[in-house]
C-alpha cells in the first residue's frame, strides 16, 4: 500500500513543471555554446611541473577549450599550461581582439567582445612552437 502511494506521488511530481527561479526570464538565461577548434599537425607544448607529465597517458591535440556566451558577448577560454600563445579574434578580416599570453598553469581567460556586434568571427590561437588552432563562431 505504501509503495503504491509513493509511486503515485512520484508520478504526480514528475508531471509538474519545475521552475527553480521564476524571477529569471528567458532573455536572462546565459546561452553557452562551445566553439569547435581545428588544429594543424604541430601539437601545443604542455608544460609540466615536476613529474605531473609522467602520469598522463595521452596528450590532448588541442589543450584549449573555448565557450561562447552570446547573451553577454564574451568568450571563455580554458587553457592547460601551454606556454606562450598569441590569441587573435577577427570579424571579416578586421581584428577585434588581440593578446599575447604566457600560460604557465591551467587557467580560464575571459574575452569581452564589443557589445552589440553581430556576424561571423574567427578565433586563432598560435603557440610559439608553430602550433595553431582556429575556430569560427557567430553572434
């Protein structure tokens, strides 16, 4: 009898719509989209501290992950320790962001794009050893 009651209650609750924060509208929810990166055949250098690198069985081809937050015009770049890299973001051939970074540890970098821009963008990341990755995204 208790089992039937519990199953009925679970069935009722599963049919209800749950809204964790009713004060948020659809326009306020961040839209996060991963940006697919493509690389050349030169791997990025992955710096290691002590013997940390000895335990890794496989090195990722692209030790960088990029996420677009289109609602606030920003990119989140997640790096492993890759050393010196040049980051360039352009739109129709015009550079909208450029930076040289020395990534010594795993880190997240936020890049704010010009608010109100729209269209197709190209992100390029080049390591000092000739490694190169790029990806396209749209705002």
